[in-house]
C-alpha cells in the first residue's frame, strides 16, 4: 500500500475536493494508495510515497518529495486515473 498526502498551499477547499476525487478514483480502480489530507506544513515529517496536489505546486515540489503528482483539473477523473497509473508504473 502506497501512502499519499493530498495537499495544497492552505489545506482548505481545493485540496479537500482533490482528496475526495482522488479517493473516488482509487476506490473505482482498486489502486493500492491510501490518502491523507493536509497543507504544505504537512510535508514536514511526511514519510509517504507520493504527494497529490495541483499542477503548479507539483512543479515546485518535484525535487523535494519522492513523487509529485500534479492535477490540472480537480474534476477530471480520467486525468487523475492516468497520473496515478503513471505513479504506480514508476514503482515497478
């Protein structure tokens, strides 16, 4: 099981909606990913495998986290599914 932090800069509206959609995609596809919700401060001490966030923030986090999964459209489950599949494929 992979551990994911779903976050945005403030940890309020957009990341909570992102977590809800991510959990739906994970459940619908039986992906071995467990999510938790937070903000940028939650990255301190995060020992997980992937950070799921908005695309602009993912670009900033690329070199700071094990894997940054950036989503352009929170409502686009197909985009989210494709990017989660890329993450899982990168893990072998």
